[in-house]
């Protein structure tokens, strides 16, 4: 009986780690796909289409949490501008549909 300790070479350790990482990436992608599936509703809605609005909402909530006295007037102005932009876009779309 030999009590020799077998030490793997650096290349063998690297190959083992690459294989393990590949296996973990495959498992992770499978689990993430399972998590994304319920996020897509019956209408095909995905969270990817909500990325920018969610970022904007996060910034606004952060501003309100840190400095509410400064953020609330900006929020009111931004909301007013948003309403004006929506109405202008509605009029432009209506004018385009009349011309066509």
C-alpha cells in the first residue's frame, strides 16, 4: 500500500474548473429560464420591456427618499410634462391617420 499523495497539475485543475463552471452555467441558465417564464404573462409581457420605466421609477423613488422637499416639485413638473407629451403625441398620431 502506497501513501503517495497525487497532486494534480495546474492544467488538470484548470480543466476540472472549466468543466465545473460550464456545468454551473448550464444549471443557472435553466433555473433563470424557469424564473422568467412566470414573469411573462398570458399576453407575452416580459420584464425586458419594462427595464427603462423601472429604472426611472427607481431613480424617482430614490430622490423622494433622500430629499423629498426637492424631489416632489420636480416630480410634479415631470408628471405635467409627461401628460403634455402624451396629449401632443395623440394629436400627432391623429393628424397622421387623417392624412393617410
